[in-house]
C-alpha cells in the first residue's frame, strides 16, 4: 500500500509553502481522484507548472511554464515525462505579424511619399502666387524677353484673325450648300413641269438643264471650299494650338523661375549663420533647376515659332490659290477650269449621299 502511494505521488507536484517546507501528502483516495481528473481533463499549458527536482530531492520551487521561453511542453502524469508540443500556432502568429508589419511599412512609405509631393506642390504654389501678385502690383521684378514676347503676341493676334476667317468660311459653306440644294430641287421641279406642260416643255427643259448644271458646279465648288475649311481648321486648332500650349508651359516656367530667383535674393540678404547657409544652398539648387527648365522651354518656343511661320506660309499659299481659282471658275461658268482646279490640288469629290466615309476609307 505504501509503495503504491509513493509511485503515484512521485508524479504529482509537491507544494512548497512560503518557508520552503514540504506540505503534508494527501490521502490515497484524494490522490487517486486528483490523478483521474488530470488524466481526463488534461493540463492547461498556460497554467502548468514544472517541479524543480524529484520526490525526495532538494525542492527548489515551482516554475510557471508561461515564464519559460521556448517550445511548449506537456507533462505526462503517468510516466513522469515532459512531451514537447510543436509550436505551430506560435509560428503562424509570427509569420502573420511579419506580413502585417511589412504591409504597414509599405503603406507608411506611400503615405510619406504622397505627403512630400503635396508639401512640395503647396510650397511651389505659394511661391508662384506670391510672385504673380508682386508682379501685378509692380513690387516684384520679372524676366523679360522683348523679342520673344513680341513674336508670341503676333501669333496670338494671327490666331484670332484666322479663327475669324475659319468662321466666315464655314458660314459661306453652309449658305452655299443650302443654295445648291435649292437649285437641285428647282431643277427637279422644272423637269417635272416640262413633262406635264406640253406648251412650255422647251422653256421648262432649258431651265431644268441650267439648274442641274449649276448644281453640279456648285457641288464641285463645295468640295474645294470644304478642303479650304479643313486645312484652315488644322492650321488654327492643331498647329497653332500646339505652339500656344508650349508657350503656356514656357510662361509658367518663367513665373516659377522668377519666384525661386526672388526667394534666393531674399535669403542672400539675410543672416549668414549655419542654418541660413543651408537654406541658401537648397534655394540655389532649386533656382538652378528652374533656370534650366526655363531656358529649355524658351528654346522650344523659339523653334516652334519658326517652324509654325514656315508652315503657315506654305499652307496658306496653297489654300488661298485654291480658293481664288475655284471661286473665279465657278462664277465665270467655266466648268472645265473648275474641275482642273480640283485635280491640281488633288481634291476628290464624294458621290451624292456619301456623307460618311466607308470603312475601307477609314483604314
């Protein structure tokens, strides 16, 4: 009986009081009940304690397993062994926490980058607005290229005049188109009346033939005018507009350049301590960047203005000659010269009713 109690008690924790003395062993019945409860329910790893030493040895104390770093263990009460438990939950928790930390770092980096972009944009906008207000009130200085600005003003004035020509040419096209349609309807009416009025057949027939001829020549002239309008529209709304967009970029670069130049001049007039010198160096670098941008866009504007002038002269020489020859031949009643004018400028007329090009023509 004593041996049985000793073998069972050897696997149990020996309670130690605050004075370091071992407590009294419970009776055999309570010991068996405790063992059965442990075997059925199993230990809680977070609350399991490891006994230092064995039965009859020097008792050092009870160490909670929650304070031990390393793999979890399970205490087998029957065989007095500690069975290691694989830490799958711990590894999964570690990997998920690492992934969340990496995602958080990436999000934080993007946020910082956007914040820096907004900060630079706000600072640049403030400086440019300050420079613009100073120029309008006559307090600030601005970089002036008199020759280039004169060319830009001439271009803007030319564009306004060409837009007026384009508007009038479109109006002429619409009115002339309506006249041609009226002549076509009148010619059909005359032809119908020549069949229904025997006594006036010849008179109605002559007028019907005349209106049909005028309608045919009018359609030929409409082809020439439409080509003229299309070419002027391309010159005004594409070629000139592209040059004006470059000019707008140049003017913005000029404003930024003057803003950073004024900022550098103000810093140069201030104190020369370490902090001020660092700010002056940074302002000098920004000033150089803006200066390079300004000079590059200025060169682009000069080149585009030159090419635009050459292209404008070439296009308008051809289109004005076309317009003059077509109008003169039409009102002179010279059908052969009118058709020759279209062939000279490679203008192909669409057949009646073909307002929209076919899919083969669009390829």
